[in-house]
C-alpha cells in the first residue's frame, strides 16, 4: 500500500485526526500545486466547477479541519469517477 493510499484510508477512518501536511500532500498528488499557497488557504484547481471544492486551511495543532477532509475525500471520489469514464 502506497503512502497516498494509507493517508486516504486514515482520512476515511478518522477525518478529525488528519495532519494538515498529509492533507496538503494528498491534494497536491491528485490536483497539482495549490493556486495560492502564500495565504492561510491552499486552493487547488479541479477539472469541474463548483462543489466539491478543494480549499484547505490548517486548523489547531497542525491538524486539518474535519469538514475540509470530507470535502477532499468527495473531490477525490469525483476525480476517480471522471478518470474511470
């Protein structure tokens, strides 16, 4: 199992306990570099308009925000569906 697969598995199991650095690495793997990395928000480009958006921000203690982890999981699922078609 690759590192990316391990991160996704952990995200699905416990979205409130994901390190921001792991979430950022996962987003970069699926969506490329963030458009505006200089601010507190990392916004990633997706091949669709609207939701699920990929906009992440570091929470307390270096953790990712749980609702953003869930949005990223939804975006990954949509990305995989697009690639399967």
